[in-house]
């Protein structure tokens, strides 16, 4: 558990430092930058799932419209 905690602290320090530098550069609070990154992560995951559903729906409609016709020579 100690290794996990040390790794967590290491990545939090480095990650928070990046957010702090971005916030300093933009002149806003670091908390706003961190929350924005979290919201952006949720939006991108949701967008990928919505895109998947759209393509699945589109392929289903395409299959219903364009059915494969049997050949005359298959008799």
C-alpha cells in the first residue's frame, strides 16, 4: 500500500504542477483548470459512446434498405 501511496503522491504533484502552470499563464485559479480537465475527460468519453451508437444505428438502417439480392444463377 505504501508503494501505491507514493506513486499517487508523485503523480498528483506533477499533475497539479502542470495545472498550476497553465492557470498562472492564463491568470485563473488552478482549481478551475483541474475541474475543466475532468469535465473534458467525461465529455470525450461520452462523445465516443454517442459516435459508436450513431454508427451502429446507421449500419442497421443501411442493412434494412440495401438487402443483398440473390443471383439468378443460384437457382
